[in-house]
């Protein structure tokens, strides 16, 4: 049976990241989040679309020096994970990201008060990652620290409406009609910190097994929350290093593995639910504690990575319509533990 036009259009959307990656530099990553990649039903609600592009900065360039200078006041956070003299590898990068949120009722021209408001966030982040490798390669008790500082914009200048219209045009779907009710524009600043530890590494025949943990926080005017989770991995060629393309950490290696992540987070403020900190934008309150879990599959070949992740989480506010899920496609040279 010939594929339907809708199936063909969805397949075309899935190929967009591959085409964009082909234009990217070697040490880069492209991630696309979309609810189409999870349920395929075309239901836009809550966190419905995201794009993330990250590029590792070349050492001793103006961009790398700028990133180092901006992050230097927060270097004390790295001591919570890795002593500066013990880090065996590090890099600096920048990330451009856009996140789009909509209510479930995208055909109302009036504000849908009991649902998430229309909103978009566009930001530029500078990121430092520092890695400490276990001296025992069999034990693999490695540790990674991630520090990020971002500057961004909400509202019209985040270009949420044109981005969503472009995707809907590819999918031949109706456009949301309520973008005139999106949250007002304002600049924002975000600080992120995360620590990752590998606690267990073993092998059953040729199959590798790993257990890892992650904990961190996001602090800023659009999002203030903390998170903790555990991740289980199994497969072959599980990566150790900061970046798969690093020659010293096995850049020529190949791997195929699956993972499952379980965790939760506590939220003090979420701009996409509650609106501005300085204005009474929206009559919703974020849930203080929620659980989230994800399943994924990763394929690596000589530094090139393709991964798919299915994410599901509890309701982030009281009147949200049940559990929320989305899918994530990742292409490039950016998968690290």
C-alpha cells in the first residue's frame, strides 16, 4: 500500500535534522524535540517543540575566551563535582535553543485560562564541561561536571509563531490561532549546573551494563528548579569520554546501546506555566514535584551519533490534560554521559 501524504510529510520532517547536520561543523550537535516524534497524532500542547544547536568552541579563539570569562564567576560550582586539578578533559561550547509551548486548545482565539499559555523562549548559552576519568578503566567510576550561563528572550522576539507555522506547513496541519495571546516579551538570564556520576560498570558476555546518576539545578527568571535521576544503560561500545569524537576517549569507536532514565524534579518557578516573575501574567501554578522517565536508543560510529528518546512526565500543573510526552531526535557529535 502506498504511503499516505500525512506519513510522507512526517517522514520529511524527520529528515530535516539530517539535512541541517550535513551543513554543520564537525564538532556540533542538533536536537529536535516534537510531540510528533512520540504520539504521531499531531496534538500540540504544553511543551510541543524544541530546537537545540550546540557547537564546541575552538581553543584560544575570541569566542572561547568570551565563554571562559562569562563562566569564571561560577567556577566555584565545579568544585562540587570535580577538583580543578583532577579534571582530565574539558571543553567550552555555545548552544542556541528555542522552546515552544501552547495550550491544548489551539483553535481558540481567546486566552485558554486553565491551560498553558502560548509562549516561546530563544536563548544563547555558554557551557563548560569538565571530566574526571577513573584511573581504573575496568571500574569506570567517571564523573562529569556541566556549567552553563544563558541569555535569552521571551515573547515575539523568540519567534515561536513563525517556527511553529513552518513545521505545521511541512506536516500539512492547521496552525494555532491564539498566538496573539502569548506571554509578553522580556529578556532573561539562566544559570545551569549538573553533576553526572557513573556508579556501576559491568559486563555479561559481550553486553555491557552501566548505572549512572545525574543531579543539578536551573536558576533564572524563566525557570528555577532542581532535578535528580538515575540512568541504566546496556549495549556495546558504551562511551566513557567527554565527547565521542575525542581521540583520547575512543573517537573511532562504534556503539549501539539502549537506556532508561527515571527521576524527578522540584520547581519553584516556570515562566511557561506561571508567566513573568514581575507581572501577574497567568493564573496557573506549577506543580512543586513531578516524576519523569525516558527510554532511548543510541547508535554511534566514529564520532557520529544518532539517537531517539521518548520522554514522559507527570502533570506540570493541576489542570494539565494528563501525562505529557514528546520525542527527541539527536544527530551529530554530542552524546556524552
